[in-house]
C-alpha cells in the first residue's frame, strides 16, 4: 500500500510547497514573514532554512508590491507563490491583479503568461479581528483571466496547491482558516496526487437532492449529514466545487438532472454570491429538471461581525436542514 501520513491542512500545504520547490527551481515564495517566521499560520515553516533566503523571501508590508513583483517574476520565467497574510488585505493589490495579472495573456496575444499563485487565508470562524474574516471570493471569480481555487481539507489542499503552481495562468488560492488545524486526513506522500483545477468532486452520491458547497462549509454539510439527515433517511448528493472559477458546471448540471432539487451552501454574503451564479446556470441548463425552487444557505449581507456574534453569521446545520426540508416538501 502507498505510504500515507495524517496531516492537517497547514502541514499538507507545507508539504505541497516543499515538493514543488524541490521539483522546480523556478518556484519562489514571497510575502510578509514567510521566511524566518514561516508565515502567520506557519504554512511556510522551515522552507527558508531548506531552500534559502533567495527562494523564500521576506518582503516589506506592501501587498501591491508583493503581487506586482510576483507578476514580474512570473513573466520573467519564475513561478512565484506569494502570500497575503489575510484575504482582507488583498484589496491593496487589486489593481495589480485586475489590470495586469489577469490581462497579460490576452494583452500580449498569448506571448506572455503569468504563472503565479496568490495564497491567502480567508473566511470566518477563528475569532479574528476586522479585515481578517473576509469571504469575498466572488470579487476575484468575476475577473476573467484569474482562477480561484478553494480547498476543503488537507488532501485537496496539497493536491490543488501543486496543480496551481504548475498552472500557466494566475491562481487565487484561498485557504479556509477555520480548518487549518481542525482535522487531519491521510495524505499519500509517495504519490503526485494532483487534483485538476476547474473540476468539482462528488463527495457523496445520492438521489433525493443535490447539496453544493465549498471550502470550510463542506465540513458543516458533512456534520449535517451525520446528524439530522442520517436520522431522517434522506439521500443527498454532495458536490465540493474546489474551483469556483472556472467552475465545473457540467458536474452540477448532471447532478441536478438526476436529483431535481438543490441546496447551495456558502458563508460568503448572499447578494452576488456564488450561489446566485450557480442558480442562474441551473436555470439556464437544467430548468425543466427542477422539482422545487433552489434554496440558498449563505452568510448575511453584512460585514462579518466580531467574534461574539461570529457564529450567528455563519451557516449552521439547522439552517441547512430547514433548506432541505423546503426543497423536499415543496
């Protein structure tokens, strides 16, 4: 049997980064405190000591400069992986991403590409301060030319960070901070185990309704299934999107045509969130298969509250069960 290790998401990401740095000398890591300190969540721990300060670069506190430098390095032939300490600070580099990283391939008619990865922890659930719990992934999914990847656990984190580094287009790699160390999974450490970008995974096959989710919310969905859903004998099909741009529409539509009922779960704001786009695609390609209106279980249209009210903002098992009841009994 292949050798495996039980790793947290932090450890799995560290493994994936280390493997890619060993495989390709053009892979460079840069960001605030990524070197000596190993990153704010210690994802890059030990990499500076192993690969040296020229390949794991501690930068000034300047997000626009970090991303701008990464774009230049990528065009030059390197494969930079830059870290922004929290996704609420990516906005400082938005112009670099939207005006340059996302457009370089089309601007140069394919002569130049930007094979860079922007890593950042995102989302709520760790009792963090303001600007540290953002879930605004749709801002980046809306930009043509950017890929947006969100792992849901350690194994997918390792396989997707490797795939992202090898991509010839820029990838926004958002890591759900609430599950960084929440659980462990078996990681095959003697295999490549690369999961392709832009493909969703059917986590559970079912026949009654389709549950679509991504990121940390997959664990909430699993908890719901292990609790009330199992007791009621419901048979859900669960889709983990993994990449929200470009999204695996085909897997979604095939599932909807089979089940006829849909519940979409994400913690991002409701208005303009991914659930709205998924609903539109289902209406466009599988409308006649629907047996009930689509239900959305999402965060509220407010800033993420401070930690005393944080859990009230996040979707929970009760909200998911109520949405399932509505689609089943419509």
